[in-house]
C-alpha cells in the first residue's frame, strides 16, 4: 500500500518504521540529535516547506530516510488505516507523540 505524505511524495507503508509528532518529540535531545545526524547524512527529505507537523522514518533498500511533512501524525495514521481497511498491511506502524 502507499501513503501520500503531501506535495508529490508517496511512500510504501511497508517502508515505514515510525511516525512522530514534531512538537511532542523534538523536546527530547535524543530526537533532536537523531534529526541533526540524519540531516548531515543527507537522509532528510522535506516534503513541504510549510510549518512541519510530523516526520516519518522509513527504511528503503537498507537506508534510512526521514520525511518531514506538514501533515499531522493523526492525518497520516488515518490515511494508513483507510488504506489498510481496503487491504491488509504487512507489519505494524509505530506512532509516537
């Protein structure tokens, strides 16, 4: 199944490791360090330059990709659930924040 993250960005739900609320998670130094390291490694993709509300961590071909999106985790989760209701997803998706 596929998940539209905004603008022209679509990912497979199978690649999702976790979805995080930016406001809730960036309070933690570990999360800020994770995002800073991902940015340095070129692993961050800004889906939109609007105010970010969440970030999605994916694994693609053994590499980590972090998508920063203007959509809330609730919206993203609802989109995955609507996709899952039409077809069963493999694995679980973590939602944090």
